[in-house]
């Protein structure tokens, strides 16, 4: 085995797929990267058996081969090398019996032990019978994923709550949703045609979400489909495969409140600034923040016996009777941070009934339900 590849391309590929390797676990092979050299192409694969990431780069391959190497080791080697311009990295297998391999770049040289690929999990072959792929625009998927992920749980426990429900069962209105039992985010996926084989529900684990967001943000279109009951997303040089969570996602459509009696409209930036002003006090009382909502103004305040009291005022437009209600400030901020609209609308019924937050743009299908806090 013998090949050479540009240092930057190698480093980018290694750093990308290394995000998928297992940090800890019972299978040492899952802390390795699988590298395949063939037809002037290098393919890098990392997986923890929850997600798999695959990246391909051009290379000069004199003798092909396949091996695995600890991801941490090759990352540390590459980070220690000083290069200039379009430097090349050379790999050469020196001894097939001991698997001793030489890696060189400029005046730096390393003799390392590579490992076999026999125990590495199988990698899908794009274009095979097991991988039927369909084209999709990234913008609609990316926006929906950003909005839907805001209510995803970060705590250990129920894996369904540490996930996003991708509901493609209705091709006319594909949806995404997440919940941690204290809040619910629901949104519509726009400008995406759902092919027949994908018209079903998928529960995608939190582990896959940030990597999928990066893939979507870096491309105009991607291919997506199923590979042996796993979701697969592919660009020209990068693929992400995610296992799916077994279980039943809550019926989010029944949870969405209807016929709200009150609604208040505020400027998003003004609301964010007021929440920031009361945060030094609110963070000492489980982020509890009060909203005293009146016709033209809303007082936002927090009161902690040992730390003191903070209050701020926001101009607002109320439709309905005045109300005092309390929310978790972090939950409200999470919503504010994922929308771009100038205004925020909060719909309410009573102080003990969930609040419904949505962007000021009435065409938006993004709905965010937050349980009120008692005080």
C-alpha cells in the first residue's frame, strides 16, 4: 500500500469523520478510522454505531489498500506537523506482517502501526440496492431542523426525548418535532418533496443533529434515503448515516394548544434584552421570570430573596385581557435565538395553561409550546 494526499485535504477529512468515532466503549475498533485507498481516491470512515460519517478526497494511489488507525493518533500526528503551501503527506506500508507504516510530510517522518479492517462495521455502498437515494434542497431541511431541535432534551434518560421526530408520513405537510416534556417545538419542512419510500416517521437521535446541520449548511442540495433502516444523507464528498431510535414519539399534534384567549406581540431584540437584564437574578431561582402583560407594555421581572429583584419593560401589543404568567427564561431565549423575525408572538389562555410562542411572520409554521412555571 502506497499513496500520497494533500495535507489540508487529509486533515479536513480526518477531523470531520473523527467526530463520529466512539470516545469510550467496549469495542476498541470504534475508536479507529477506516481508511481505504483505491482508484486515486481516499475514503475515511468513523462510527460509534449510532452515527457513521464518511468523507472522500482525491489522492495519488500507487498501491491500494485498506486499514484502520486510532483517530486520536492520526489527529495528533497531523497537528504536530508544520507545513507550507500545498504540502503532501505520504503513506507507505513497510512491512505487511507487522503492519508497520511510514507517514511522512516534509521533513517530518513517523513510523506507526496500523490495524486491520476486519472488525470494522460494514460501510454502505452508494448506488447499491440497499441505498435508494433521492434529491432534496438543503434550505428547507436546515431551517426545519434548526427550529425543531430547540426543545430536544439534553439530559440522560428517555432516548425518544433526546431526538427529533422527522414525520414524513404526510407528503403534503412533512413535519419535524422535539420535546423534553416541559416544552414542544413543531415546524413544517418546506420545499422538500417526500418520495414514497420515505413517507413514514423517523426518530433521529441527538447525536446526529449537529453533524447533519453542518452537512445541510454546506450544500445547496443533498441526497437522502434509507440504508437498512438507517437514514442516509449524502453530498458529493461526504455522507452521514444515522441509526434510528426505536420507540413511539408523543402525538405532538394533540399537545398543540388551540383557541388561545390572549396574544401579545413584542420586538424580538427588546425581549431578548429584557431577559438578559433580569438573568443575574433569575438564574438563582431556576430561571423563573415573570411576565406582567398589559395593553401596551409588559413588565419582565425576577425576584430572589437572597440576591434581590430585577425588572425591565418591553413595549407590547396585547390582544385580550391582561395576564401575569411565568416562564423559564432559558426556554424563551432558546426560541428567540433560532428565529430571525423582528417580532415574537406569545399566545396564552391562563397563567396555568401552556404558552404558545411563534414568530411574528404569520406564514411561519414554527410553533413552540412552553409550560408555565408556578410561583
